[in-house]
C-alpha cells in the first residue's frame, strides 16, 4: 500500500479549509484516510498551518510521499527539516500590504502640473542625498589608516 501525505478539502463552497492526511494513494481526494496529521486554512490572513510534526515525520520515515503542496506546508511547520535532519529556521512573516497610498495622493491633487513639480523636486532631493552619501563614503575610505597603523595606535 503506497501512503501519500495530501490535502483533503473541507469547508463550505468557495471557503476552503484543508486537512493534511495520510491516505492510500489510490483512494479519492475526500475519501478514506489513515490519519489526520494537521490542518491548513488558506483564507485567513496570514494563512494558518497546524501540523503534528511528530506524526508527519513518522509517516515520512515510513515511506509516505508528500504532495507538492503538503511538502511546502511541512517546510513551513518545520517537520520537513526534522525529517531531513536539518536546522529549522522559521520563515519570515510577510510584510504588511499597503493599499494604494500613492494613487490616493496623486488623485487628491486637482492640478496635474503640481504633481509633476512635486515629483521633480523629490528627484532633485534624492540626487543631492546620493551625492552627499558618495562623498562621505569617499572621505571615510581616504581617512582610514592602514592595517599596520592600527596595532601601533592601540
């Protein structure tokens, strides 16, 4: 019997939640399964992944093959790193989304010419900052003593 770790769809129409299950590879998607290993809720912000890592590693060690999606979820939960014997580093949470802050500021201006002037002033300010940074970097490089001088001064 070929065991597969895969998703089993649950929830209402157009509001899916999934169970991560160990099932026979020949059984249908929402059919018989051997064991429920965890859940996945993609519609929440951020999406929720709850997996029993101990049971997932048990099934992987006994030859169960994960689907592509379940493999990604196992990497997020840390079970994949446990199975491979690697150090687990949790993924960084996604950055908060900004909702069209630039579009609102542009649409609030009644005159299109004032937007162009503001953009030109911002570009000039950025270029001045860049040249000051470059000069500071060059001065710092010239002012730094050689490696041999560090030992004598300390």
